[in-house]
């Protein structure tokens, strides 16, 4: 199983060979298929110390003027898929259009189409995952803007990707775009393996047939040799390559505790007060986040029946306080009459990431028992 961000070494090795070798001048990683390589041998000789007319070679050895011996370079099919994600792609439950990013590189010597498939895979870190996205569609970067663009990157296969050269490393960017189910919880993982399978380059804008190896001995034409390595889910010399990336659910994990305490009554004052009519009750609401950052955290509490809100009693550090006097039909910044308040609301802009140190927000207010 491959891991995130593993560059292939072949390009670097070939670069070193070219600069070290001196006599190699071609920039291509390999001679292009269908290239004719031709040469003719010359034999010089003498008879009685007199130089004779040179004899040139020919394939049949009979043609005196010489005919070049030719062969045609075959199609070496070699493809590499590598994820561009250096870690889990963190996503929230219920989110749409979440993107895993891969590159597909044609390391062969012929322009190729590539058929693309994305299937659930094994987490590249732990080897397991525990959910599948509700959709996983494959799109190829095809517009002027980088990064996945929903209305722009519409191609679903790679059309005629040229071979990579040392001067111009060529690759196609491929996105797996998924929706995440709302029921997932913090830490859940969904892995996807992208496979690129070589296809014969057809007319521009059309997908060719899947590329297969030429069986038997070398022919006079362009044979096909599958030369790819083994990757995440594919074997060597099969005309394909694969790599795996993964989503990880990163969401807030909120726990809400609410307690009440009687702090004063008309008979006992603040000493051993009882919950009798006229007594003051304190409510304290504590929100604790042990997950990713939570935004727009809104705490709403109704003023209970048979009680009356105590004006000016709300405390909530860092929050914006609002009140409703009409059972949440509207909220206002300050009550017109504490006796009319039906709901208290405290809005926190955010509650920070609590995965290492739990983060806490507290809201408190008072009522009197009617």
C-alpha cells in the first residue's frame, strides 16, 4: 500500500543519467513510439592492395547498393497515479463537493487516454476506514483556474495525455468529489482509491479503447508493452496505476450541561434557601467542545412557566445577548420589561478547537419563582 505524497524516483534517476552520460541529447524519457530507427553497415576491403568498392549492408544481404536496416520503436505504456493530499482531507458532516486531489503522469512514450475510476479503499495510514461518502465522482482539471471548479472541470476521463519529458513534466490533475453524510461523527474516515487505466489515444475529445499488450514475438509494427509498476490496488504490467487518499470527519463535539440552584428566598434569605414562591433561582449552562472548532454557537433557553426573568442577570463572556418577549418570533437587544421575557439567547462567534484542551462557554441567568 502506498502512502501520501511519494514522488517516483525514475524521473530523477533518468535526469542524472542524462547529465552524467554526456552523449545523450534527447530530452524525452524514452524515444517516442512509431519512431523508425535506421542504420546501414559499410564494409571496406582491398584486393591485391587495391581498394575495392565498399559493400553496404541490406536486410537480405543481396542488395549491392545497400538498404538500411530499420525497426520501429514500440509503445511502452507506463502510468503513475499519486495523491497530492499530504494528510487527511478534513470535512464536516453534511458537507458537499469535498475534494481529494491526485495527479496522473504518463511515463510511457506515447500519448494515451486514461480511464478513471474511484472506489472505496483502505485508509493509507491505518489500513481501515469506516464509512463511504454518499457520492464520489471523478473530474479532470480542464479549465483555466486551478483547484476544482464545479462549472468548469467537467471532463471524466483524460484525453491524449502526452508523455512526460525531462524538460516538460506533464501530468493531469484529477479530483474525486464527494458529498459527506450528515450522520458521520468526529474522526470517521472514508478512503478512496483512484485508478487510471491506459486507453488507446483516439480522436481528440473521444475516449479510446483500453490498451492491451501485444502478444507473441515482436512484429514489424508498433507493439504495445505494459511496463507499469504495482501500486495500491493494481498489479505490475497491467496498464494502470492507483493511489489512495482519504477524508476525515473533523467536527465539533459539544456537550451541554445545565444546572439550577436556589440562591435566595423570602423566608431564609441566602442561608439555606428553599425553592418557594419569591425565591431566586440561578441557571448555569455550560457548553464544552472536545472536537474541532464550532462556529456561530447559539445558546437559547426559555424562561420556565411559573417563573419571571430577573432583568440584567445574564452573564455570558464573549457572547452577544438577546431577548424574546414573544416566544422567539423576534429577538431584541434589551427587554422592554423583564416580566415579559420568554427566552434568553447568547450567541458566541466561535468555540475554539477542543481536541487537545476542551473549550468551554458558559451562560447564566436568574429567575424568580412566581
